[in-house]
C-alpha cells in the first residue's frame, strides 16, 4: 500500500525517545561541522541538506508524539 512520497515506520514510545535523542545529537554534531567548514571557507550545501533532513525527521517525530500523546508528562 503506497502512502505517498513519505514512508511510515511503527515504533514504541521508548524507541521514539531514543530516536529523538539520536537525531538531535546527530543534528547538533552536523551543525558544529558546518560551522567549522564555514570557517574554512568550504561549501556548506551538503551540510545544509543533511541538517534539513534531520530537522524534517525531528518534525515528524514531534507530530508522532502529539498524535500518540507521548509528550504529556
């Protein structure tokens, strides 16, 4: 069954929390690498693309948390 351009995954609340943390850490590291590259005068396009992808994943996780009421603590 096709769901359009986006795929879907099924995860538990614990898996959601781990994935959210992993993506946040990876995005932070990528932002640091981008800053270093900027300071060295390098092209930032690849960094921007990866940061955008991780931001979009974080947005999807937030939507999931709202739908599942996992943020209510």
